[in-house]
C-alpha cells in the first residue's frame, strides 16, 4: 500500500486537512517568487517541503503509518515558521507577501501542533503502526 492509499484510509477530516495544508504550505509559497523580497522565503520553503516529502515517504516505507511521520515537519517546518516571522517583520517586505506568509505560517503552525504531539507520543512508546509498512 502506498502512502497516498494509507492516507485515503484515514478519517475524512484528515484528507480535507491535507488538501488545505497542501494549498497553504506547498502551493501558496510558490507565489512568493513574484516579489524579490520574498524569493529567499520561497526557495527555503520549496527545499523544506521537498525534504519533508522525501523523509515522510522514506519513514512510511520503513515503519508504516506511524505517529513519527510528523517528525520531518517538526525538523524542516519549525525553522521555516521562524524564518517567515522574521521576514514578515522586515520593513522592506511588501504587504502581499506578508499576507501570504501569514497564511502559510498559520497552516504550518496548526500542522506542527499535531506533528509535535504525534512525534512525542511516538517517542514515548506509541509505536504501533495503524497501517503497516508496504512489503517489497
């Protein structure tokens, strides 16, 4: 079973949230390439998202659908949130990139709240996968 198939087996709200998150944290940051002042944020977010995707896929293939799948977001998105907040405070940042960054930060912080809790629960012993890893 692929990661996409495993996600599809989760409650409906998970799929809805992942669609919202995909728009806010994956697609919306691409619009930051429009403004020179926000291009570094766009590149950083793109790299963090690629690293997260690769890491989550690898973890799923190794461990199955476990709570530790949130760890890559914790590792890669926490610095992005801090970076965005620092960029949003700059006087040379135009208003529209600030607004976009605010939406991205909001979505990432909501996701990170789940990810930090899930990662902590895994590290505290809740390691049983709800869906086992795929067999090769």
